[in-house]
């Protein structure tokens, strides 16, 4: 969401250091960093460090240490007091062996009757390393598998992740491409591996830097994602192993991203009116499904699916697979609008889903039950429920207006409906996870809220939630009494980006992360609050030690709330989290001990990193954190009240200035070269016309995506003007080389009606929300920096397309969006649309930057 301007100078750091010095001298610092901060780690590492520091060499000394309430007061550490004699023996053996695994083996040789005890204690002392310890012990043939399984269960771990080992069967790596991203996991690696990652299109020669792979301790792997890729395109990946600055080994991989739409079998295209006669649409009964080479397509044609009373769902997919639903209105369903169980390869496009779920017939202490006889609360009703179902795309849909509503936290944990409920663990590993949720609007209302907007099952399992390899992007998600979205569970290369979210108790829940890495980036999070307008955090983390162990990456999000930014919630008594938080803007307007904190990190796990974040609380006119504040923790703007105020007012259209060292490869919106170009385009630049003035009478004008409902337009006699009427989206092909200096200039005239008047830059016939720029209209849209301020008069608008990171453009989309027309027919004219190359009349240094809108809906 945040546009990043590279700045190769060090002025920001110098000024920021000076500010700190002045504040320290005057004694007026408002920075809320706690005193005597000590970063925590795995309990075993903490205890061994303390034993070394105190030079303890006897059992009695270690036993005395274990009496310290610092360790025993926490629920998750009670085993220290319950079995401190054996814990003491194990710690002393670890100290002498310099290896946890070897210490367990040594103690087993001394007393084999306690083998299970030694293993269990080792796993509890080192929860993040637990699976690796189990795998190493599994390789030691002197310890029976049954003992290891028992110990794993006692420590709350899943033996199935170890027996057999995750990287068995000669699996060295796994690449999973989605449409605009791909993940790479390389097994049998070590935590101290020093690597660099590069990628490029296979038909191009220039390697581009990707974000380095991250250590994944559960499987002993390096793992990560590459983002901002083109659909249905072949890419090469290069993984370099480094020794200092020298490449000592190199691995290369190749993959192809998925297409923007599935292949359809022309013999399996079903118009809804031909197959639907009322009540539930049951695909198992109809025998509708496709296969890998040809999907079945069910197309809406004006008929609504309305569930009959007693139908658990309006559409029952069952386990039928390779099916696409397109432009269908779905109403009703006792539990779900659309339900699937053990299916895979589903595509739901352009559907409207509402009026699903149960209405409370009895309210008990604010919580809804179906009737006075019911013993279970109403919960898990949903617009779409995908049970044990994977490889699913949901796009361009609206899910709204459930029959029931959720209670708020004042009555206990919220129960009630969700827009989307998923359990991504298909019985076949090949079909697990792989959700693409894009360009949707899932929302309740202020008084009629979801529990979670997107809810997942089995949150405390590594196979819970989205599980793996999923992308949730360019959505609008709003109105929940609990979380807007739950990413909880496996989170292995799960991406959440370019979304706008508001009106929830928490924004994004990633608690616990049991595998990782996950990536939350470029989102706009604002106006949080449940129906009481109470909120906790934009990002909710925790449970690292109790449910190990994955990292959550939080990059370049814009957060403007009255609650916290990055915060822990207790999970199994554990507030610990592992995260990389970089280049975010975290602005809050309420303050007390546990509220209004940009970062609120109680446990302060040592591997977490907080870098270059703008953090500001307007109640105290300064940053407020509870965290281990290290070098480069704050962005210089954290002490600039004027800048923060401007951000709060402009919100989605500003540029975050960052130094080149803080640019996140492949994730940051702009490279330094693009940003330097931005600084050169100003009102004094001369514009040289390219060879591409658009003549609308000489090029094909086509309907765009499924948006072009009215399709009404006309062109002028000389072809320099096109006028759109009603709800009309038209695309025109272009063939122009976009340089970093290229701008698009046009003259616009609108009558002020409609929801979105704008233009989009595309390379296929599917809308990418981040590429649509709004000029006027009633609908809120993030990319709205280029405003049309007149009515029924032509106004010139200039867009610096070369600086928008639009790697591929082969068509312009002219947008007159009006889904809810009034008595006034919406109308817009685009005139003299042309690409221009700016030539700066004089080279001067500029302090201001061009505002570029963010990319969420």
C-alpha cells in the first residue's frame, strides 16, 4: 500500500539522531520504549545462558535457579517446577554436551527408563527446535519410535510431521506457482546458510533480486515467496550459496505461473437457466464436473439460485472438482450459500452471495441459539464453506447480508456467521491450500456483523487455516466483531496484500504461525472497531513457543487506527511471536498502557526484527512502543507531526521516503531508479509527444472483463474522443514502450454521476484493482490521487505511468462504472489520450514527490 521513495543520502538519519540527542538532554522524550528490556528466546537457551552467566556447575545451583518465579510463574513453564530435578539434570548435561540431542542420548544411556522423560523435557525447553530434535533422535536407532511419538504428544507436537521426515522420498525442493506469485522451499538446509535469491522471466536476460529465503525450523528448510509476477509466464530462479561475498554453489529452478482463467471444456458449458429449477443446485446429483484439461463452466444468465427452506446450502458442490461458477446470484442456505467438501480446483467468479445462515431463535447472555432447545450456539454459518477443499480461486464476488449476526466480546468470544469459512487440508497433499482470493468485497454492516469476515478452521494445527501457498489480495473486507481475517495455522507462504480492511476487533490474525513464512504487505488498515467501537490490534500475533514455529513478515502497510499496530494475544498462555516488521506506517490516536502502541511486544523474542517503521501516537504527539528498540527501529518521520498529520488526512495517496538500504527486494513498490525518476517530473517539465496519439476510430474497442454491462459508447468524427454511458468498461490495445519518464495525458469531462470514472493499465482481460486509477465517482477507491475536480467541463489529467511499476501494458481500459444507476445517466468523455515523454527544462533538486495512490479496492 505504501509507495516507497528511495533516498541515497543520509540526511534523515542525521536529523533523527539529532532529535534524539535534544530530547535526551531536555529530558522530554515521549518515546515509550520500556526500561531494562531483555529479549527472550527459547526457555532452554535462556536458562543455559543464565547458568553460564552465574557460573553454575552443580545440581543444587541449577535447582535454585529454577525456583526463580521469573520462569515458573508462567503457565507454559510450570513443568519446570513440577519436574525441576530432571530439568536440572538435563540442563547440566546440555551444558556439558553442547548439544540438546547428544544430552538426551547421554542421559538415556545412564537411565533408559526415563528416555521418554528426557525427550519430552528437551522438546519443552526448545519448542522452536523441537521438530529438528525429534528428527535427529529419530535418526538414532537406539531410541524407539514409540517413545519419540509419546514424547512428541506429551509436548503438544504432531508426530506425523516427523515420521517419516518431511524431506523424505528424495524431495529436495518444492515450487508452487500461483497466478501472480510463487513459493520456493528448499529442504535439508541449515539455519546459518547464507544465500541470495534471484529471478527473471525465462525470455529475458536480466536477473532481478528477490527477498532472501527464510529459515523454516520445523522442516529444516529455507522457504520464501516471489511476488508481483505476470500470469501464465515462465520464470527462472537462481539460488546462490555464499561464503562472505563469494558464490560457492548455485541452484537453478524453472516454473510457470498459472493462467488468469482455467481451461473450459466447450462441451461442459451450462447456462443456469438450463439446469436449475429452484431450491438447491446439487452438482453431485447433476453429475457436473470437469477435468484438468477442460473445466465445467456454470454461467449465470439472469436466474437467481434461491435455496428452499431446509436446504443446508444453496449450491452443494460436494466433492465435484474442476468447476467454474460465473456471474451467479446466490441467496439462502440454512448454513451456507455455497458448500463444498473434499473438492479441489474450484473457481468462483463474479457471484453475489447473501441471505445465508440461521437466525437466532433464542438469545442467552447476548449469544444466539437456533431455539430454546438448542445446546450449541449458532456458529460457522458462511457465505462459502470450503471443507477439506483446496486449489480454489474466488474473485470479483460480493458476500454480504447474512441472516444472523455475531455477538461482540462483551458477551464472550464472538460466535456467528462468516463470509468465507475454509479448511484447506485436502486429503491429497497436492490439492492442499492454494487459495487465491482476489478483487472481492466481503462486508457486513455496523449493526449486523460477521464473526470473522474470513474465518479458518483448525487454527492451532499446522494444517489449519489457509495452510500453504495462498494469496489473498485486492479485496475489501469489513465489519466483524472478531478478526477481519484469520491466517492462523500453517501459513507456509501465505500472502495477504493490497487489501483494505476496516471495522473489526482485530485486523489480521496470524496466531499461531506454526510453519511460515507468511507475508502481510501493502495493506490499508483503518477505522478498526467492533460494534462497540472497541478494537485490539491491526496485526495479532502470538503462540510462538506453545505452537511453534513460523515467522510473519509485515511489510509496508498503512495502519491508521485507535488501537495497536503489531501486538500479541495470548495463545496457550504464550504471548511470544516471531516477526519482521519493516517500512510500515503505524498511526494511532488513543493511548494508555496497552493501547495505542505501534509495537506491543511483551516477550520480545530475539529473532524478531523491527526496521524503519513510522510510528506515531497523536494523543502524546510522539511514537509509542513496548519493544526491544534497536538500530534503525524508527523511520525519521516518527518525530514529524506535520508529516504524520498529512498522511492521516491523505491516507491512501502519499509516498514513504526510504533510504535505499531499506528497500525490500521484490516487495517494495518501487526501485530506487523509479523513485529518482519521480522526483524529476514536475510542472516545469516540457512534454514531448510520442508517436501514439490514440484515434478511437482506427483501433478496435472491446468490452473489458465482465464489467461491461451496458456497453454503450460513441466516438467523435475525428476519433480523438470517446464517450461512455451507463455501466461501460472498454479496452483499447496499445503498443508503446514505457520508459521511467513516460506519462499519460488526457482530457476528461464527466457529468458527475456514477461510482468510478477512471482508467486502468492492463495486460489481459481481467481487472487488477491496483492498476485502476479513479478520477471521480461515489465509490471509495484507493488509487484516487489524480482527481477530476470539475463537472461537465474538460480538465487535463497527467499520470506518470513510468513510475507506477507497470511492467507490462498492452491495453488501456476506460472506465465508467455505475452498478447502481440513478435517474441521471452517467456519462464520461476521454479526449486527446496520448503518451508523452517529459524532457526536464532545467535539472533542479526537488523536495516534494508526486503522490501515487495505493492499490487496494
